[in-house]
């Protein structure tokens, strides 16, 4: 806990030094993203390099939804099917559901189509939210979050958003 508070204090100092940023920031290190049919709310999240964050993905929709972060949409048979570059790949991350630790495969609902180390969070309709905890890597720039369920139709209907990583 002490180490966590220390990270938050550092993040706050960094934010102050940069004059802040605005937007749906995660100043406390925690942000909840709601998935609906077919959108993310908020649809823009700002993260600071080095900040420990807890991103919770909650499904408020009538469909199963997922949240993944990456760049460059990968096409499969003419349909959007994930990203070419994954934001989380190779990173240390932890997942929680119902206050208990779960593994990466549990967080992605056993989906074997994608690599297991991309930080994918799949929440079925009516299921408990999933939280991912990680330290924001030095990958400054604009990334995208998206849901590619139902053969990419969720993505095509606008289920996407921005993840902006700043120093
Ligand atoms: Cu979806």
C-alpha cells in the first residue's frame, strides 16, 4: 500500500509539472470504462507513463463485450479482428474479478484466437466487471481501445475509443 501511494504521489507530481492534461484522466490511478451496445464510456482515457493504473471494464450492454488496446486494426476476411500492435503485450499485469485475482486467460474468457498476453478483458452480458492493474509503459501516443465481438460488427458500429498516453 505504501509503495502504491508513493507511485500515485509521483504521478501527481508529474501531472503538476506538465500542467495537467484534461479529459477523462485517471488522477487517482483508477478508471471504470462502461461498455454498452455499441460504445465505450468514457471513450477517451488519458494515462501517464509510470503511473500505476486500475482499469475496470464493466458491461452494461445486452451483448458480450470486450476491451482491448492496440494500434492498426487487423483485418480477417474483410472484417476488423483485433490490432496489429498490442499496447499491453509483454507487460506485467494483474487481473481481478469480484475482488479476486484471475489469470490473463480468465480475463479474456478463454478466447484462444488472440495471444494470451495482450490484456484483453471480455465480459459476458450480465457478468462481473474485470479489472486490469499495470504500470503505464513508455509508449507515448494515441492508442485505440476496441471491441471486436460478433465478427467485428461491434467495432464497425462504433465500439472504439482513444487511449492517450502522455509523459
Ligand atoms: Cu462489443
